[in-house]
C-alpha cells in the first residue's frame, strides 16, 4: 500500500479510485501564501507519490530530502515548478496533464478579450455604482472585432483553438512561432505566419500562448509594448513572466496600448499594484483550466498516471520526465 500525498484538494471523488488500495492524504495550504521547500519536504518526507500543483517548488533540495518519493503527479500541463533533471537524478517519475485544457483555456482567453474590448469590468461597476440612469450615446465605447487583426504568439494547441474561434468573429489572424506551423494548421485556423515585430505592429489584439522559458521571459517588454498600436489590447493566458508587468503598467499609464486581459501574473499570486488601479485591465486568478470538465479530466489523468507507476507498468501515460 502506497502513501499518496496531494498538496491541494481536488474535485469531490476524484481520488476515490486511489483510496481503494492506497493511503491518500490531502492537504490544503493556508490561502495567505504558497508552500515553501520546507513545507513540501515536511509533507512529502514519507510519501511514495506527491500530487502537486504549479505553485509547489519541487527543487533538488526537495527531492534529496524525500527518499521514498517514486513519483510526482503534476495537476497541470506546465512543469515550470519542477526541477526535471533533479527528479530524474533521484529516480522520480514526473507526469502532467497535457491536452485537456485546450478548449477551457481558449475560452478563457476569449472571455478576457471580449471583456477588455467591450469594457465589461467598467460597465459592471458603472451599473453597480448607480450611474445607469439612461441609455447614453458616448459611454464606454468599445472595440468591434470584425475585420480586426488578432495576433497569436504561440500557435500550439491552445493558440490554434483561439484562432479557430476568431474566424467566427470575422477577424484576420496572424501568428508567430519559433517555427512556422505546417500548412494544414495554417489552413484550418486561417492564420498567417509573420515576424514578431510585424505581429506587434499590426495586431489589434495580441494574445499570448507560448511557454515560458529563457527565450520568452519578458518577451513582451517595454520595447514590444511600444511597438503595439495605441488602440491594441494584450491578452495573457500563458505564463505571467512572458510579460514584464512593470513595463505593462507604464505602457497602460502612458496610453501606449488601450487595455489588457490577464489570467496569469509574473509573481503569482502577487499582482503588480499598478494593474489593480487600471480600470482598463481585466484580471482573473489563473482560471484557464477552471471548468468542471477540464478539472475532472485532469484528475482522471493524474489517477491514471499514478496507478501505472504504482502497478509497475512499463509505460507511464502523460509522462513528463
């Protein structure tokens, strides 16, 4: 019987299949802050499997201090928080949940895009504050999306799903990748490959869907924001550190871009205070995968991976390392 430790609660019943044959302990951290290395060592010291989330710093130090650990099952697509080399060195299998967040995250990107384009946050507050006394001709005028250009940075699964949705809004779609997508993907999404400079200069909406790495860290910096149209919107459902938040605050303050919709932040869960003061920015607490369907499928994938490892299967589904 293995000991499985989950660092966060999942949906009700999600881990019942594991509980039938193993000991499952679920922890819920203090909402005032994320766990530290010391916290994780204390939780996982005697664990065979750790069910983790993006906020858990799984470093060399953690792996070295948890000799019983056979597996980390990441309840997320990204594994930015895990030292994969250290996991391999210590013989720890790492799995994640790829492919199940595509539609949920694409929907969230569009929710932020539409909210920013039509001033939904400000409009909601306008009504709640009692200012809606009559229909006005010039209040909260927004952007129509038909015939506008959507620039997608990162035409992977989620970027493609965002592009397909843009076709229904009558938008022109351009994209930039490190490598050009194959012609079939371009044809299905209606997306044209352009340079990043071209995308920034011509897009009415820039939507980010690239991974975070050394090349993409602060990809959207002061210079990139300056290249964008003054009427353009920035949407980020990728990783917070792809955007230099301080530069974004300054660009918004100087009117270099018109607004933004952000689901992720550079130093989560902290948000740059300058963003909180901007009524032209729509903020969400990392809700890209926050649909019941997506979270249920994520849990199923985690359980499947854990069962494979604990049963000694030759192949572990959804393996990241």
